[in-house]
C-alpha cells in the first residue's frame, strides 16, 4: 500500500528542490494547476498518468517493483 502522505511530502520536496512553482510545473507537464494544487494540499490524488507527467518534468520516473 502506498503511503500517499509520504509520497506527497517527497513530491513537494523534489519540486521545491528544482525551484519550480506549481504553476510552472503544471505548464511544463501540460497538466492542470488545480490538480497539482489539490494533490499538494491533500484534497485529491492524481492519476498514475498525471503523476508520471509531473515526475518526468522533474527528471524522475515512477518505478513499480514486485515484493
């Protein structure tokens, strides 16, 4: 099970370390600023596809492994 709060905090830390605003990341990743804001504030969770777009724009990738 994914700890969404941990994922959210890690994501925010990565975005801030890259010195990108939410608006700039949304524009680069061609996603909704509202969706990004909702994720970062805990109001919603993104789809896997949206998360992948954000991570790609930040220079990261989503990797799933079997236990």
